[in-house]
C-alpha cells in the first residue's frame, strides 16, 4: 500500500481504495497487474530515434523503435519537438500530427541550472540532417522555460535551413473566456485566423 501511494497523483486514501478494490474484484486482475509490473522495465524503454516509449528488442535482436518511428505513412520531413513523452502523447491524441517527433527530455531553465549544453541539441541536429527534415514544430509548453527553449531551438537550427515554427497557444476549447489569464488571452488574439 505504501508503494502505491508513491505513484503520481495517488495519495494514501486512493492507495487504500485501490488495495480494497483489488482484494474484492476478480482475483486474476491483481496477479496480472503484478506480472505486468514485474516485466515493465525489461519490455519498455525509450525509442532510439525520438525518445517516445518503445518496446525493447529481445537480447541482440533489432532496435528499440516506437510505433510513430515505425509508421511508414508519417512525413519524415516534418518533425515536432516536445519536452516530455506526455506532451507527445497529448499531440498524438489530437490525431492531426502527420510528422514524427523528437523528445528533448527537459527544458532550458536558467533558474534550475539547465543550460543549452544539457539539451540533446547534437542529436536533434543529426536527426534533422539524417531525415532531411524541412520543418520543425516546437511544441514546448507556454511557460518561461518553454519559450526560452523555443528561442534557443530557433537559433540553433537556423543554420540547417529548416523552417522553425511554434505551436499557437490560446483559450482552451470549451473554456470560458472570462477565466483566461492575460497572457493566454493576448496570445489568442495575436494568433487569430481569418474566418
Ligand atoms: Zn520513435
């Protein structure tokens, strides 16, 4: 129970609820869950090319490549750069990204002592050259660190001759305009499109 409560978003009460539920639901569920967790770290790991979650190859066989990198229908010339795998998954859920991804793993953050040398810029540049990428979409979060990372990428990737764009940010779908903060509202207006 103590271990369950260490999961993100799970406190003591929720952990207790999980345990009680696992004790009363079908017996196989707790056992299957346990078996999956036991092999999780051996079976899944980062994709060699983009950093997404990938199935790890069995000893000595093939490479660890994720579903997106293996998808032949994707446009290899379009590359979306994200900070974390969570962000990649959120974009995938939207279902409109036709290119591939590159996960940075972290954002530039002077306050936390994370400088340009801590970001995998060499790997990103190599990837762009190898794949003949022509457009990079920077999909870092709309925060100070996210913006700083976007500007750094624009500067670092400029010599490669690729178009670097940034995702728009604005008011959330289904949201109320009155609750949007001033920065978000300003961006929503600046990023307006002709109807
Ligand atoms: Zn991949």
